[in-house]
């Protein structure tokens, strides 16, 4: 991947944009986006497919909408992947890297997992029936003002709030919060995780430091994923992996993800091991 922009600046710039200037992105910029997508990879070694939908195709389709959530958008990007272990994490990783890139380019995006006409978009994007099609995003130029429904949604999910450090990061066990002063080298990557977006702002990631490794866990919000045909919070775990990984790379800290390093530790209720990052 060719990451030639500041991760911190991109994380700060990336917000969920639901109101767009009703015009298309220029062809040259679209080609740059396509080129960046072609460079993407993920640490889970799964193949993520990206699908573009432009204004003309949208005009030719009926009942293609986002239930009033998105206004003015003329272009969308969808993602699909084969249904297998760590597929949703891989998809979340690559999609978030793309969204950070688009933020760097001055383009708005918005994670859509449940608030879009999935059948309509699947038809418009020629999605195969045997593929997971969990996420789409509009992309384009943010309008100056937020529309009424957008303001209401942001207030409902407390979009600008994040959990405190001690609620997310732990040392050796889940009863001991991780002191920020004890991990100065990795404090920046962890903070980038803390600031990451997630479905309904649930922030399901929990990270445990143990045995020279950082172990990622998913806190499964009781009853939340029953509204989806898949565990949408696994996509969020991929987002957390992307923020952690890109921030580590920016700081020159070497290591790799591993999905088989689950440590022996007592887990709180609703907690499930996801993957680990092992330092070199």
C-alpha cells in the first residue's frame, strides 16, 4: 500500500458525511481513487472486491436509496468478500484505509451497513449472490451544512464521543487498565484506535497487552448484530486493525498480525478473541 499521508491528520479529517454537494467527482480524481484501491491489501490475506456506482447508473435504477440518510451523493463504492474466517475484518481494514485516503483527498464518506437498500444496490453494482455485501459508502464533496436527519442521527449515537482510554486498553488481564505512561511508544497507535469509527459508535474493540503482544478482542454488544445477516462489529475490528497498523508503520514500529495467538486469560462476558499483533 502506498500510504503517503499523515494518519493522524486523516483520522481527524475523516467524519461521517451524510449531506453532499450534488455533483460528481472529477474523472482524474476517480482514476486516482481506483489506483489507490488497486494497491490495497490487508493483514488477514483475504481478497476484498470494490464496486463503483456512478450517477448515470443510479438514475437508471428505481428504489435505490439510503432511507433518507444520505443527501446529494452522486457516487458510491461498495465492498464484497467471500464468506470465510476473518473476511469481515479484512473488508473493514481495507475500506477504512480507503476512507482515510479519501479524507486526505478532501472527499467525504460515510459507513453504511444497515441504512441502505441492499437489494437495490446489489443489483446496480452487479453483486453475486454468494458474496458478502456488508458495506457501502457515498463519496464526494461535503455540503456546507448537515441536513436535519443527519444532525438527529449524530446526536442519537453520540458520534463525536469516544470511550475513555481505561475502558478500552488493558494490561495482562481485563481487570487492570493499561497506564498510558507505561506504553509511550505505542500510545499513538492506541489513540488512533480509540478515535476510530464504528457501527452506531459502539466501539467494540478491546486491546490487552500480554507477553510482548497486543491482543484484540471484540465486545459483542448483546442483541446488536441480530439486526444484520452478519456480525457487523467484526467490520469494526478491521477498522481498529487498520488504525493500529497504519499508525505503527508511521512510527517505524515493526511487527505482524496473527490470528492464532490467543492468550490464556479470563474473559469478561460477551468478549471474544479476534486477533493479535506481535512485535518483531
